[in-house]
C-alpha cells in the first residue's frame, strides 16, 4: 500500500523502516533539511554536539525495531555503558556518582547517606516491581480496542502506586535529602514534575539504574542517521524541506496529504508531527469536530528546555560524561516551571560533556558542553525573545559559582536553543521536548492512541502519543502503530 509519513523524527523514521520492511511503498515528508527532529546535531569549528537526547535507555526496544527490519542493533550502532552513569553535584559541595554496578553505588551512598543504604536497594526493587506490573500493560500494548484492554492483568494495577506522587513516595522511603533529590529527578525524563506525577513514574530509576543508561559511540545522532540509511535500503523515499499543509480526507477516511500545494494520494498516513498539532492544524473541521480539536488543544504538554552549546578551549576535570548540578529548593524550582511557567531562578543544571568519552567531539585540549535547564512550555508568562541572552549568561555564571572556574573566559563557541526554537523548527506542542506531560494519574489514558479514533487511515506516532516521550517509547509508538496498521489496513 502507498503510505505517506509526516515528519522524520525518531517516530517517523522507525515507522518508515517497519512499514518498508513489510513491503509498503513509503514516502517521508520532513519540513527540515535533515532527519532526526529533536534528535539532532550541531557542528562548528571542530566541536560536535548532540542537540537533543544524550542518554539511551531500554535498548531492547531498539533491538526489536532493527530485528523486525532484518538487521540488528549490534550491526548498526555501538552502545557504550557509562561509568559512572551520572555525577551529581549538590549545593553544599557534596558529590555523588551513580553507577549501574550496585555495589559501587552503595559505596558512594555509604559516604553521603549511610542511613539509607538499605533503602536504596529496596527502592530499586520497588521500581522493578512497578516495571513488571506496568510495562506490558502501558508500554508494549497499543491500548486501542477492547481486545487490548482485555489483555490487562487488572490485579497488577493495585501495585502500581498511582495514588501517591513521586515526591511523597520518595520522601517516605528515604531520610537523606541527597537521595530524595536524586530519585525525584527521574520524573523529568518525560518532562513532568515529581510533585504532581503519580508515583508510578518511580519506574524510571529501574530503567536507567537496573537496566542501564547508554551512550551511542559517536553521538546519539548516529541513531537517526542509521535509521535513515536502513529506511533507504528498504526503499523509503525522503522529501526534505517539505512541510505537510493538510491531511486530506473524504467520508471520514484519509485519502492523502497536501505538500507544497500538491496532493499526494495515500492509502494511509502516519503522522509524526506532534499529535496536538496534527489534530488542530492538519485536519480541517470537516474531518474532525471542533470539540475533538479543543480536547487535543487542552492536552498538557511536557516541559520544554533551554539549551546552551558551549565549545571550550579547556577541560574541566571534575566533569564526567553526564553531570547534574542540583538546585537548592527543588520544589520551588518545579513550581516555577509548571505553575508560574517562568524560568527557575535557582535551576538544576544538566551538563553533558561527550568529549569525556569521545575526544573527537572537541579540538585537542578542549571540551564540548551541552547544558540543559528544564523550562516551562511556551505561554505568555515568559518572553524568550527578550530574555534568552540574559538567561544564558545567568546559567554560565551559575556554573562558574558551582566550580567551573572562569568558564566564560574559555568559551570559543556558544549557541542557544529556546522553547520557541523547538516549536518553530519541529512544531512540537508549545515547544515541549518530550510530548505530553505525565502530571496526572490519568495521563496514560488521555495520551492520543497510535490510531486516530474517528477517522480511517490516520496513525499517530511520537512522544506526544501513546506510550510517551523519550527515544525508546517513541520507537515503541511506531511498533504499536504498525501493529494497528496490520490489524486495520488489510
Ligand atoms: C534537549 C532535549 C534532550 C532530550 N534528552 C533525552 C534523552 O536524554 N533521552 C531520551 O530518550 N530522550 C530525550 N529527549 C526526548 C527525545 O528527543 C524525543 O522524545 C524524541 O526525539 C522525539 O521524537 P518524535 O519522533 O516524537 O518527534 P520529533 O523529534 O519532534 O520529530 C517530529 C518531526 O516531524 C517534523 N514535522 C512536524 N510537523 C511537520 C509537518 N507539518 N510537515 C513535515 N514535517 C513535520 C518535524 O520537523 C520533526 O522533524 C530529549 C529531547 C530534547 C529536545
């Protein structure tokens, strides 16, 4: 069958590979000049940066993607287990390294929080238990029709801790302020607040610490390039600088898309554009009711991010590959981001220093710092145009105060990416970087499904759809969509 895919983010790329492997005729239309979407790369003067994701979890989902397309992850990419996975810097000068080797981490915990040594192991077992109870139900199941819901083991739901918040459960389990902050941080992996999201999200430490956090040798962008290559080898045709203007429908059935004022007839369409954008902007009111559009517009996006790319003529020896500088008052930081929707005045700062593992990412004796601060999604409460320079300078000063001495004197190149850029370049809903938020216990149920209900022939993939944001879940959205395509497009 003839398929049009809107967008060449990870969701669109994975869908293209899977559908071409099943002998569909696949065309991908991408508004930018290259593949990857929010997973992208910036290079200048010998510095190389991933501009989006920097950590890969759940590689078994990628493995499944490659296998379904007749290849293997091992053939395509080389994964590196990082040691430590991440280094944490607290405001009082305490430093904590987290390893995937539990004994090594316990040694670190004995230094900073001996009272919680046992609690650490117990918590990871609890996180694993949540994973065992939720993965089949909420990740690997498309949750589309009654038959999907029938597969759920309802007894398991009593143990998924949906009625407490991440923060309340973590506070209950740990005495140490250091470990409380450490475990609350994982909720930001899908752009949510630990003070609002259900404790079910305590599953994330299991995914990173028990299953492992990986770097792709050469940079994460190699994943996007590898999927493009695989797709092309399977016959997929990419059309760049091609913005899809509309999804064409007739009698509640998709018949094609409009690109550059031309109609491309299609038997079905997969949209990797953000689900809210797809429903509110690409479908006209004849295709979908005003109330459905309003419902899509009301979906709460995940947080966004403010990024600085700093090319330095020096290395800071205290930095590992992944580093976190914690704020002092974590709760106030999240109130500012999610409630006041302004940038935090005491932010937690993430620094990826990939030249630590990959010396080719910076000129000799230099380093490349990717600096990320959680940001509110776009609203009238914060004007990026007038504030981006001063906020960037503020972050550089903060890092200097936290021990990156004279950082500003060592900057050779500086680029900044704001939530407005994420919206303008990739049409992500209000500039969100992970898709929809998980700030309510019902989020898993309101997230748009991988087949759009109410229209034949429209499938949705990407971080704003089921099962959620981040590389592995986005790939899973494509696996789910293809399962539904095989069910409904015969
Ligand atoms: C700074 C940052 C850090 C992150 N860190 C991590 C991390 O460490 N680990 C992790 O797993 N995840 C991380 N993420 C999240 C991860 O990058 C995303 O979940 C994932 O890349 C999203 O993929 P996607 O397919 O949903 O969408 P996108 O990447 O948004 O792709 C959608 C594509 O569709 C195109 N498009 C949209 N509308 C149209 C149209 N009308 N016509 C044509 N093309 C269109 C866009 O241009 C874009 O290329 C991070 C994201 C960011 C931005």
